[in-house]
C-alpha cells in the first residue's frame, strides 16, 4: 500500500511539472538579460554575482518558503486560487465573525482582475521569448519572429475548443525534459566557472542593493520575472495534491532553475557580451535549433496551462455571480474543471495578438508582465494573512512576523514594477480595470434588479394559501419554475398565472444555489420542502467548481417522493431584460453597460443544459 501511494504521488508530481510549473520554467528565457536593464547596468563580476544572488534568494523566499511552505496550507476543500481563498475567508466569517467582508471582496475582485492581465501576457511573452533564439543564429530572421508568434498563438487558441485532456498526459514528460535541459546547460557553465556559486551568499545581493540606488528598480523589475508562475502552484492545488506540488518543486523544478540561472551568470562572468541573450548563447551552435524547438513546445504548454486556468476561473466567477452567464463547453466528462469558454477565448486571442504587435519582443513585454504578477502575489499574501489570523488562530505577533515580511517583499516588487507603467505596465492594468468594471457593474446591477423584483414579488407560502383559497384550476403534468430567490415565487410563475389563471397538477419551485465552497456534499445536495397540494419547494446546492446537472436534480426529486420524470416535465424560465430608467441604481454609462451585459448573457436553458423541447421561456422587461 505504501508503495502504491508513493507511485501515485510521483505520477501526480510528474503531471504537476507539466501543468503547474510550465510558466515559471520558461522564465530563464528572458529574466537575466532583463535584470541588467537592457545594458544599463554594467555586466561586471560583482553585479553578476549580485543579480544571480537576488534571483536565488527571491526564488527561495517567495516560492520555496512563502508559497510552498505557507500559502499551500490555505486550501479550500482541496481547491486553491483567489476565489477559493476568498470563499474560505467568507466561510470563516460565518463561523466566527471579526472579518471585514467588504475588504476581502475588494481584494478578491482585484486579484481576479489582475489574473486576466497575467493570462493575456503569459502566452505572448513565452512564445516571443522562445522564438528569439532563431535571431541568435540568424539575426536577419528577426523580422519573422512576430508573424511566427502570432501564427502559433492563433493555432494555440483555436485548439482550445478540443480541450487539453488528450494532450495533458504529455505535458509532464515534455516539461521534465525541458527542466533536465535547463539543469544540464547550467551545470556545464558552472563547471567551467564555479566562482558563480558564491552567489548563494546573500552578502552579494545585499551589496548590489546598497550600491545601485535608482538602478535597483531596473534590476528588481527583472528579478521578479524569475517567479512569474508561482501563483499557479496555488491556483492548481485542486488538480494536484499539496504533496505532489511540493515534491515536484524541491526535487526537479527548483534545482533545475537554480542551476540554469547560475549557469547564465557563469557565462556572463567569462563573456559579458553574452548579455544580449545569455540563455541561448550558453549552448553550442549545434544545440541551438533543437533548444528553440523544445523551448517553443515548453512555452506552448505553459501558455496552455495559463489559458485553461483562465477558463476555469471564468467558470467559477460565472457560478458565483461575478460574471454574466456565458456559453461554457465542458471538455472532459471526468474532470469538471476542464472547460472551454468561447467568448473568453476570442477575447484573450485578440488581446494577446495585440500585445505581440504592440511590444514586438519579450524584453519589452517583460516591462508589462511584472505588474500583474506582483499584484496578484500581494493580494494573495494579504488574504492569507487575514486567514491565518481568523481561521488558523495565529497570534498577531506570528502573523505579522511571517506574512508581514512576505507583504513587504511583495510591496517592494509591486512598487518597482509600478514605475514601469509608462513602458508597458499600462497594458495589464488596463485589462484589470476593464475586468473590475465589468464585475462591479454586473454585481451591482444584479443587486439592483433583485431589489426591484422584490418589490413585486410574493412569498411562496402566501401563494400556496391563495391557490387553496381560490381553488385555482389544475392542468395535467408537472412544471418546474426556476427562481434565484428560494423564498419568493418565481417571476415566470407570476407571469404564467397572471395570463392563464391555472397551475399544473404538480408544481415545483426550483432554486439552484452556488455556495462559496468548491464542492458541496452530494448527500445533502437536494432539499425538498412539500408545501401541500402537490406543490414543492426544491433547493439544489452546488459548489463553484461543480456543474449543475438538471437530470441529477430531477432524479433526486423522484427519489425523495416527487412523482416526476425528465421526459414529462416542462421547465418555465423567465428572462429579465432590464431597461434604463430615471430612478437609477447605477450611474449613466454603467447602467447601459449592465443592460448590454444582461441582453447578451447566455440563457438558463443553455447554461443549465436543459433539453430545449421541455423549456418555455418568458421574457419580461424591468426598469432599473
């Protein structure tokens, strides 16, 4: 049994190498050259040792200690990421209180918005960084890099609709080969110039920091690129165990990265001119083209993982009500987290291609990359600090000593990258701002619409009493009326009853509630409340990573005594279409934005995958 568990853990670790560490694994393509500010910082021995020392200790403190040792503890029933972390804190609030919910929600929404900026830039910078190796061998081929990158990105996004499941099993072995190549190339240079190992001493990092003043901003802006993708190990916690992620990091990823960065530093000690592209110049000419091919494959895999992550987070955001409903295609029957969101895919492709056309090179795009990455890291540290104090019951002293130090590091990196807003940082910030406005507008608009509906709504118990008193005629069959507010009569029922003056023989008021937990206990998924006269209130509970199944809900109803079958039931849905009004809950253009989002959101029929032949949809306009 112990051997079986060990083999299973190794298998998960191999898979984690491909999915979790593809992004951080491709950072050596462009990090070191960016640390020297594109030639602004002198490539002398002391500076080389200082920068490599900064990279080493940043990987150690931020990734090995902060994420691997502490952040991975903050799992929400096995799930990780910003939304899971926010949900975990909200669950703690319900139990114990003493948490500023508004602050938590704001941080969560900002983190979610920044994640989309990261998701757009990662494919662009990774593919550009890999293809730049061609220009090392043939400088006149530089003009073909941008068209080739755009072509690869189009193919990459086009293939998303097929799902990543069929290719996923190859991700681990390919990225493992990549890390082995990183380690071998780095070790080869270290053998020839072992003095680079002095960079392990933090003294050189400290000396570099004290002697470079304003130039330190350029160096730290490059150093942070070495940890891009660290957030992925937490976001992908739900797909792999904590042990597998840690095993992959300490036994494969961390050693390979350190050897390669040390190797690039060793090369610069002997050949400062190699700063133009130390990664590709550290290898012999005959190996250049195979490494370009391997790097391109590795960056495509890294991009694939990030894009899939954006789709998964979008699905979770839709479930929790942050986004309007969008058409979602589930690409795997075994793993519900594998989804394809066509609208998001097209949007990301357009923005990614735009970033390639605007910035042209990985070095220029790196200026835009750091803000989104460091912003997400800072928010994760702040949220985990709140969790440590409230849920883990850490003392204030322990919380401040540990997470206070991490927050200081994150603030420094974020502040350094904010200096680069003009150089390119405006791009991810613009994406984050747009996403934040969409989320905030949608949530406030939905709240306003709900408040408007409440004014004209009727409580379910009152409705049942009216039905009994008036002896309303019944028509044969079973009808399900869906509602977002369990205690109130669904709007579709009000419209139907007002026009027909009848109700069905068996009447079910169904509400599907998505809770702030990744997965709900399947044994308590369905709650049936008989209201008399064959009228029932049914509430189905789901987690934000789960897919509501109408067939399962109907089967559960039948098991709990409601004589109903999927083939004979009719679903009545209302589609509220808000229109602007003088009595505004939202200001001017945001009101029109909410109306636009509402009119273009996917209907419940498609979203809950209800057979269309059983659906009657009733539209009604509301003034907000």
